[in-house]
């Protein structure tokens, strides 16, 4: 798996900018990396956590991993001005929020569930504010538009 990811990363770096194959290689390397990291996270939880708590710990560990991956991808997409990376990262972060709201939170006691929903609400508000400030940069990729707005 690591060899395939490495080959795709090298291909995406070697091919010239604007080439469709470069985008496909980059996207495939990102998806394979996320799948591999998710599998490693599940394996780590299986080996270290008692069977009674595995589902809950694995769910939250995967949410944390996907959040970090999405945030890193969003930063890379903004920095490198790659629109599809920014949109893919935003979609992944949306999946994490939905996963937390509809799956992970229901494994918690009521008090902790309330805390999770307050936290998710705060994150969504922060994302909304940042989106309004950086809307042109995130959607269009126009650095000059983001600076003037």
C-alpha cells in the first residue's frame, strides 16, 4: 500500500501542472492515504483497547484522524491554490460533522452528548465565519479577491 501511495505522489509531483493525470494521481494518493491511515487506526484500537470500548474509541479516533486529514488537505489546497483539494477537504470535514452528529454522539451519555453537540456547533460557527472571510479563496481560488474582501 505504501509503495502505491508513494508512486502516485511521485507521479503527481513529476507530471506538469494542469495535466489531468497529475490531478488523478494526486487524488488517488490522498484517498489511498486516508484509507490506509483509517485501517491503521482501527488496527491500533483493536490491539490496545478492551473489547467493551472498541467501537466508541474507534469511532472517535477515526473522526479525529479524518478531521486532521481534512484540515491538512484544506491548508494544502489553499496554499497551492488547488480548487478540487479545497472542495474535497471541505466535503471530508462535512462527513466528519455528520458522523459525529448521527453516529458517534449517540454512543455517549446524555451529558457528554450535549457537550459534543455544543462543540460541533462552535466548530460550524467558526467554519462559517472563516468561509465568509475566505469565500473567494476557497471557492474560486482568487487570492487577490480574498485580500480585497
